[in-house]
């Protein structure tokens, strides 16, 4: 008898799969046929629960996911995966694709899946380009890129350099700044060359 095998995934441990699981169960997936990966990126090849879900699929079964990005990032990978499922005699059903539910077992569903996979990859690449462009513009303008705030002020560094030039050991200046001597030389060693 054909079964629905559900798969849910979130990229970080902080995120919740509750909404995905609710949608999958509402679509007819039984709780014991539901596989969930927590803290696993779609770009990674190793997704333990995803692999278990695939192992559970047999001829006539359908893998059910909520959105296309649960499968991965690359159009080629998604299409290869859909073809692999077809070869096994299994289908793929995406619940929230283009405003509705798409099943690759139908010709229209297969075509829509191909188009949406290409669009998903394009969206991902455009987003990456925007981020890269934004970082470049911020760097060129000399703006802060975020990250960890600097703990040591320029004034503290100048004082430490003055002390060293006055004969104070570098190890003591580093301790005064709250860092190891190696870190001090790595960060400020060029001032002593």
C-alpha cells in the first residue's frame, strides 16, 4: 500500500519545525512516517533524517515536503533528485509551491516542479549577489560590516605602544589590554617592525 513519507528540516537548532510538521500531518502523513532534521543546512550532502526518509520510500510511495527549499539549493540537484525518485517509482509532493500543492507524479506537476526549482535557484543566486554587492559597497564607503565589536580602543593601543617604546615588556602591555602576548603581536606587531 502506498504511503506518504514526510520530511521537515530547519537550518539551525534555534528554529522550529512545528509549522512544517503540522502541514505535513494535515496533508495525510502519519506521525511515524515523518522525518525531521534540526540544524542541518540544505546545502549539506549529509542530512541523516532525509536519508532515512529516502530509505523508507518504496515503489508507489510519495515524499511530501512543505516547500521546495527543504530539498536543497541547486536546481540541478533538485531535478536529479526528482528523477531518482521517479526511477524508484516514488513521487514527490510539495505542499506550498506556487500557491498550491504540486505532485510530480502528474505531467503538470513535474513541469511545475522543474520551473519552480529553476526559480528557487535563481532567487538564491540573486540574494547572494545582493549581499556580496552590499558588502562591497559598505567596504568601499569605509562603513562597519558588523561582526564582533572591537574591545580595545585606539587610545589603549597607543598607550600600550608608548609603554613598550619606553621599555615596558610587551607581555605586560598585552596583559594590561587583556590579551595574550601572541595576540598582541599578531594584531599590533607591525607597529614594532
